[in-house]
């Protein structure tokens, strides 16, 4: 795992046990930090947070995000056909 990986919105929501809509509302209300990384896209841009940012906000959620990342590292990728 990289030293301070970027974690996408969907992963943060799953780790926090909330719906995406709820997390988006928390971001808009300022009770969750703004994204560290934003990539423009359609229909929605892709937002991600550094694990350190999430850890500052909620260490338990950051630990769950790190656990998800560790699990995903062990899944082999299939070659494209």
C-alpha cells in the first residue's frame, strides 16, 4: 500500500456505514473535509481523500478504509482480453 493512499468517496461511505447521499450532504455542510483530489468527469467528478485526512476526521473510519485497501491489494487483476 502506498504511504498515504487516496480513498474514493464510495470507500469512505462504506467504511463510515453511511449512504453516498449522506456523505455528500456532510461534505456540503462542512462536517466532512473537502476532497484532497478531484478529477473532472461526467456526470460526476471523482473525489478522493488522503488516508491522513480521513484519519484526522475519524480514526476508526480511516482504519476501515486501510483494511479495505489491504484486502483489495490481494485480489489478482485479470489481463484485458
